[in-house]
C-alpha cells in the first residue's frame, strides 16, 4: 500500500508516497516514537543536519547562503507569470533545467483546465438604477455580519470586505443569505492603501478543477457535464477599495460604522445597483514540473516538496521566494546524497506546480488520484510577510514532529506558533480533500497580514519593506526548517506522527454532541442509540494506543514490519475522509477538519438548529449523518488496528 506525505513552505510541499520493491537498508541509527517524549539519539543523520543546515549560522557560510537565495530570487522573478501564460511556462522550464543540473530524474505533468478570464470588453461593470435596491452592506471579517437587513427583498447585492477568511467562504456565506451578487473589496485596515489596485482571488469552495470534481483534468477528454458543488450559484467579483468607497458615498440610509475605515451610508430603499459580470471560461494548458531523488530502502514511498510557481503580477511573496527555496533545497539535498553519503530511506520528489492561485487546478486532483493511498503530509509556508513571528498550521498528526523540528533548528520563536488549519491555508485541501497529513507555515509581523497579496504590487521592494529587509534571513530559516522536516521524514524507520492528538479532538466533539443530543427530543427515539458515536470514539482510542504499543515493541531492523506499521499510521488521515460523501457534492470530506453536514461540527450545528426549531433542520437527516459519522470513525479505528483479528468493534 503506497503512502504520501506532504509539506509546504514559502510555497512548497512535502509529501510521502509508496510503491516499488525494497532494497537493502543503509546503516543508520533508528528513531522511535514514544508515548510521551521522543528522544533522538546522536546519529549520522543529526551530524548531516548540523553540517548542512546549522553550518549557515556561521557568518561566512551564512553570507554565501544569502547570496544564493538572492540570486535564485532574481533568476525566478517575473513580472507576468499567471497560470498557463508564456511567462509561467518559461519559469517552469528554468526549474526543470535546475533539476536536470542536479542529476535528478525529471518529468512534467500537463493538464488542460478551464479558468475564468477577463471579458472581451476588458472589464466588468455595475451601475446604479432607480428600480433595484442595494439592500445590504456587510463586513464578513471572521464571518461576523456587522449590519442586518432592515427590509427583506428577493434580490440582494452584498458588499463585502476581504480578509480573515477565504473569498470562497465569504461568497458561500452570502449565498446562504439569498444574495444575488457579491462585490468584494480590499479592507483598508488589512490591505494596501492604494485604492485603485485590483484584487485577485478565486471563490471555488473546494480544490482542484471545479469542472472535473474529484479527478484531474485530462486533455480534451469528454466527461459528463458536472461541476463542483463548491462553485457559487451567484455572481461574485472583486472591486478596488476606491470603487467600494464610491458606492457607499452614493447611498442613503445610516452612516457606515467608524471602524470600517470607509465613509458613506449603508443604503436606503431608494438606492439601486446592477451588477454585470462578463468573465468568460478559457481553456489553458498548465504544466507541473517534477524531479526525484530515489530512496535506498523504500523507493516507493515519497516525500514531496513543492512550490507554487504562478502568481497574479510579480508575485514575489506568493511564488518567487518559495520557488527559490525549493530549488536551493533540491541542490543541497542532491549534494548531500552525492558527496556526503546521505542515503534517504524514502524517495524525495520536488514539485514546481502552477495554477495555485486558482485553487491548485490539476495538481491536487492528479496527486490525489495517483498517490492518495500512499499517505501524505503537507507543509505550507506561502507568506514571508512579517519579521520574526513564525506561525504553523498543521494536521494534528504532525504537531509533535513540528515541535521537535523547531527545537532542532534552534530558532527563537515568539509565542505559541501552532495555529488551527483553516481553509485559506495552502495545506488545507491536502488534509480535508485528499486525506494527506499536511502543514503550512509563514512569518508574520504585528499587522498579521501582507498588504500586497493577490495584487500586482507583490514586488521584491514591497516585500522587503514589509519584512524590514529580512527576506533572505527568513528564507534561510524556512529552508532549515523545511530541510529538517524532509530529512526526518525520509530517514526515520517509523513515521513520527502523534496519534493521540486526534483522539483528544474526537473526544471533545463527541462530548459536545452527547451534551446537546438529550435536550433535543425530536432526535431521540426507541431505535436511536446516541452511545454509538461514543463507542466508535473509544474504538479509535484503543486502536491508537495499541498501535503505539506495537511501535514500542517493534524491531526497527525488520524492514517489512516498519512498512506495515507505517501503512497503518498513514491510513489515519485518509480514513477520516467520509466515504459516504461525493467530492462533487462536498470536496472537503474530512469529518474533523472538513466542512459540511457530515462533519462532527456539522452535527453540532444541526443539533443547535433542531433545538432552535429551525424549519430547515431535519431530525431524520441528523440521525442519518450521525450514523455515517459513527461508521467513518469506526472505519478509521479498523484501519489502525491492521489485521482483521485485531478489529475492536463494539457498535
């Protein structure tokens, strides 16, 4: 059974896969996952860690490293490299050339995808009339609606500020409130002050090609007419801040609240607006570039390190720095294998992917179809927007590994760096859509937002200003952190994933459901047993504890045993994807980190709706989702247990 593990940094991804014959194990010390604390011995690998990554702490080597990063950043910078453009193809060929220079086996993966393009007129329009009312102005920061409707009408146009959550979530929230169109503008408190600068983003509540949901785009293959349920059914368009300001100044009604950073009115019954979005679907060819360093023991398991290559405009923070770090990691690790005797157990795949700005079109679906059964972890660091605050959002399975890696790189980190994984994190779809353990990290300043993301002003000068001139230093920290993560994932006999993390999350959410379910009489009946979910939760807890016991008692010199245990570990994240939900109906199928009625949070929300006598709440639908969530958790416990005679099912 193959595995995939992925990590993403200033644009890259690290993944772990499987699927070829085994070779003789190299001589290297092993590491073991313990119940409480992992003690890593002084091994040959740690010597290599110090030699490659901590050597840059010395001034001469550190200076050379900064020069390398600066050179790479200049080489891979481009004023125009949108997905599918000629500039994007040129950058891809540069990365491919570098991979070939380092002696790696290389290949490309091409897809033809449909993307939104500008209308023939070059612009979209909206204008005011006297017979259609602009009835609502909301600030959807953190999903909090600031203003409520004074009058209920069938057609509503919503003006929404960008920030905090993804544009897709904002449009989905507006659709739930029966909006007919959404205009999104950059919040002056979080984005750039230049009011006429356009903002770019996509509103697909999912990942991959929305017109081939759940599978990759294939060149001109005729699929049945289907599209992702994550595509909004209403019009959505970004507008500059100055345009939003102009709309508000033309409206009547109450004044805009002081904290919104704009001046004007909220709108009255005599205010009208008409929105005309004329974007057209255009087919474009996108190309992802791959290079591989083959493993010496498990070459069919892979750690995938990737970086987004496309951007809207220069995209220095969005893609250039990440691509530079990716290429430097490829050079450094290739040199370790050739000259320092480093023999990775598993293969390392380096990926430069495009269409990341449009929801990882093609790349995510292709990776999932080919390697999802191999397991995966993903690390994302797509932002160097701050000065020294290091933030990591990750799959709970990887928290312990992240903390130990931070100690190894000896980086001074302020505050608590681990944060919840959110939909606008680049690692999120790999967890919630593909079931690949993933993480993303970034640097932030006090502002906590880089003002030029998604605009044509994401340039080297603006990034240097935002990062106080520390871009090379931040890239160096990111490379050392990523390098340690990669080397640990390809070296350790057993994957260092903390299975207890999910056990805690399940227990908390199950307790919340049990606490609410007894107060909703419409749910309970003679045939319904709310203890089913608790039994499945207990099964997972016992299975995870038994697997950790097996790890403690295992012989790390037994290659086949290590493969079997790693297969069981890698099955966890993938098993949390509900098998009862179609990707075309709900792309994020993860019952703990995904979104929708099938998740444990969805069950909690459904109970709240039933208790409030919401007419849309259905007790039968709740019981059905409750049963499916129960069997999903029980299925994960069975995957952890391994052999059929080890299954522990009390339902």
